[in-house]
C-alpha cells in the first residue's frame, strides 16, 4: 500500500468541541493502525499550540498544523510559522475596541482578551486595553469573536473582510478569523510541496467551515456526519458522526486500515 498523508481536524472530528481529553479508544486504535500501515498522521486544527493539551495529544502523530494553518511542527520542531503581522493585528484590535465585540487573540503560547461586547467570557486571560499593548512576542496566530448573535458581529465583519477569511458556526455566535492565504490548505500545500507528496495521496477529515479549504486541496476530503450541508457537499465521502466513530469507519471504508 502506498503511503498516504492524513490530516485530521480536532474539534468535532476527533473529540467533542472544546474538550481536552483524547479520542475514543476505537478512534485511537484506528489512528495507530494507520501509522502502523506506514501512513503519515497529522493534526490540522484551528487550535493554537498552547490549546492542544497533553491530555488531548495522548497518541503519536507525525506533525501538527495549528492556528488553522499558521504553524507547522514536525517531531516537536516548528518548520513553518506565519504569525499575524503586528501592524495588521494592531489595526484589527483598534477596530474591535471601537466596535465593542468580545474577542480572543489566540497566540502560540497564550490567549488574550480584546474588546468588550454583549457576550461575557469567563476565562482569566490577560486583557488588551489599547491596540498598542499588542507586541510581536505574543505570537498571535489567529483570533475569534464571541457574540450573542450574528447581528452584533456584522459591523466588525465589514472591517475584517478584506484581510481575513471568516468562519462561523451555525448558531451565529462564534467566528474564527484567519489571515487570507494562511489557512489549513496553505499549510498542507506547503508540506506536500516540501516533501514531494502527490495530491492523490492526501486525505483530510473535518466537520466545519474552516475545513473546506483543506478539502479543496487534498485528494480525498472526508466530512463528519455532523458537518453542515455546505461542508458535506464538498467532501468526497461523508462518514458517521463523532459519536458513531466516523473517523475509524472512514479509514476502514477507504482501505487505509
């Protein structure tokens, strides 16, 4: 069997959204079998490095793409990093503060609050009060907005649209901002170019809007059964939900294990 490169989203694909425990025993066994068969297994997640906890990463992988494409690690070493430029980030923070939206700047080593909207967030992160407080050392990879409804976010979205791709959840209360050209697909493409991996030998597994770019760049895109219709429509295969062990099922159906 030819070696394949497999890219797995975390939230909603390997574990329930926001959880920090590892995948189910059946999913873990399937991932281990895939690597035993010679395939490369990568995480490809919107989470930044500091949010991939040890309890979650309880299995061996060949690499981690974090920050929705901003950072690539292999063997624990960063081989590519695309942080948000400081000038753009400060300009963005000024707009967030002006429009009063609750946002979190997600860095490689920590999170930071900026803005104060209708949605109160209980986490104890350092607070950015002025755009000039942001420094390059914060290593911001992406950011998210948390609102009570979509209408609260729309004025900010109009300011961000030129510089960022915006991914939303169906409930209209959570929005993820990734710099244009710096998504999961760009990271996968860079890796495949670097290691001479053919497109037909690549597979991506995901469940949300920010997984669409990687579906478009790999040979086979696998959508979880819980994914929105727009995501399923662009997938090669729609598998079961997380609760139905969709990852293990898909790996079996595709002949990878």
